[in-house]
C-alpha cells in the first residue's frame, strides 16, 4: 500500500468529472483492502456485485478509493434517480440535520412528514381522496400495504405473481417468487400468500386480456375472491427481469379487483418516481391502484418508503397500528421534499424518456446483430436486455454474468436481474449525460463482440 499515493477524495454530486477513467485493474489495491475487511467483519449473507470501495458519486459516475471513475448504469438499484449527492438533496439534509435529527413522528409530529404525504397524495395516480403513511424500506411499505388491505377487507389472502420481488422480510419473502438467493433456507414463510401467473409477453406469447383471464382463473379457483384481501403487483417487474406486461393485463386485473372488493396494490418501489418516463408506471398503463408502495427513488438516496392510497382504505387501520420508530425520519423527509421538487421542476420523467430512447435504439441495434439478445424491453430509463441461447431460446445466465463482469472490468456498472439470471438491466441516474450513457453502451457493444 505504501507505494501507492492516496488519491484525493473528491466531493460527490454533479461537479464530479463526468468521465470513465480506470487507473487500476478492478478492484484496485485500496478496494481490495476494504473488501478484505468486509469479508472479515460483515456477514457473508450481505453480498456485493461491484467490487470497489465507493468514495464519491454524482451525475453518471461512481468514483472508488483508488481513483477509478466508473459509469453508473445502476443508480444503486433505481435509488439515486435524481443523481447521487444531488445538491438540493445535500442542502436539505444538511439543514435538517442541524435542526433536529429525530423526534419519532408518533411522539412529536413535524411538518416535513406531512408535506411528503401531501406530495405523494397529489402525485400518485388518480384524483380521489388519498392518505399516506411513511416507513423506512420498500419491504416495510409492502408489509404495511398488506396489513392495511387485510384490515380494510376483513380478508386474509394475498396474491402475488410469478417473478415478483417484494423484499426480504418474512412476509415479503413469502410474496417474492425466487428462492435463490432470497428465500432458500429462511422459511417457514407467512401463510395466506398465493401466486398467480404473470403476463410475460416474450415467453408466454399471450395477449394482456388472455394473460389476465389466466391469472384470474387461478385466483378464483384456488383462493376465491371472498377470501382475498389484495392483489399485489409490480406494474413493471424489477428484480424478476424488467418484465413489462402485455397491454390490457393490468387494467383487466384492476377491474376484476374493483368488481370483487379486492384491494389492488401497485408495488412501485422500483418503477416509481419518473423512472419509467412517467411519475409512476401505473400511469403508463392507465390504471389507478387502490394502494401504491414507494421507496427507492423517493428521497435521493435516503431511506424512506411510503404507502399511499384511497383515504377510506388507508384509514382502516386503528391508531397505533401503523408506524415505527424511524418511519418518516425528518432528514429522509427533507431529502424527499428536495428530490420531489427536482423531479417536478426539472421534468425528470421527460429526461427518462429521452434516455430510454437512446437505450432502446442502441440495444435494438445490438439485438439485430446478435441473436443472443432475445428481447429488449422496458419503459423510460428502466430498460433491459434478456440473453438467450439463440437455438433454443433458453435463458443464458452464464453469458449474462460474463457480459456484466466484462462491462464492469471496463468501468461500466451494469446490474443483472431476472428469475433465470439472464437479464441485464439499465437504470442510469437521470442526471447522466447522453455522452456518458452512449460511452457505457459502446463498452457493452465491444464486450458483446468478444464474450
Ligand atoms: C427493492 C424492492 C422492494 C424492497 O425494497 P427494500 O427497500 O429493499 O426493502 C420491494 N419491491 C420492489 C418492487 C423492489 O424493487
């Protein structure tokens, strides 16, 4: 270590030089050091995909302890959508931290929590009367949405879908579809959770209405509407592979829920906040969910989550039935208000559509030359490529991780996902420049030519 100069640690945010620059192989020596400490001190169950020690991030880059500057096409899983260390978020956090850091909203309420609730009530789909409750994580929001739906309906069953991801707590493990790595060995899981088939146009070939009829038939035969509290669905699935349901699937499900007194919950934890080119993915499909769960992109990187929905449903839970020590922490709320203002005043949904146009055009060009790219799909800046064996269409997870690792070695952070591990997802911060995004895609193209 002694022969290596310590690179000066730059400040994060948009003034960070927007370049891809590798000064060491990855991981560099300082990152190696940190990773050795990680494996000694941190539980092995907490994995990592990018083996570098991050020290600064902003715009479209993440800088590591060795001075490498990587193009960020992951946003820490759709969290730093406004850009990492966004100046407005930083200022709001600094100001609030100097004021008070905590009271517990259930002890002494404060205005910023209420203002976040008001903003969510205004921004989520539908113009009916809404209320919100704030939590710390996406999983916690999903758990609470289920609690609220059960209390409101007096019913217990919940339907989730194939390929769904809703979190890692006990109830949300039950709701999540994929065993490895999310569930395996961690049972027993919560009861009264049922699974229905998802619309997956690339693999099921069904129209939206046909896929919905299939799901509804499973629900009616195996559960019965009278027993069903809620249908929970990601309008565009995240971890499951960025699966965009066929047109008509979500409206048919929502309609069936309405007719049967079932609470329709849209889990927009990954797809929310301008990511898909609309404020919420539900808007793209013309659906108005009864409840919406949000987290990830809500607060520019601070931990915050919410359930927002019809006032009469949200009010079903008795006082004291919802909440938590930290839920709606004042610093996280200040960050959320700053981030939400950026989403609105800078039309980040429009920026997501522009970035999506670049992503889709370039990926489709690659697909024309490379039959291993079976499908390109997504909306806005939530886009994925699914890798397959061209002869059989079988998922090719080995190729997918080879491509992702090769991109990383060239200084481009891309994330994989999918039930079969054969999808590369692109979730650039909306603060990335066109040039940097294109450079990242140039790297992908050259990697595909050699892998
Ligand atoms: C990430 C995610 C969750 C879980 O959020 P955490 O904050 O990690 O608990 C739930 N639902 C969806 C759709 C997600 O993408």
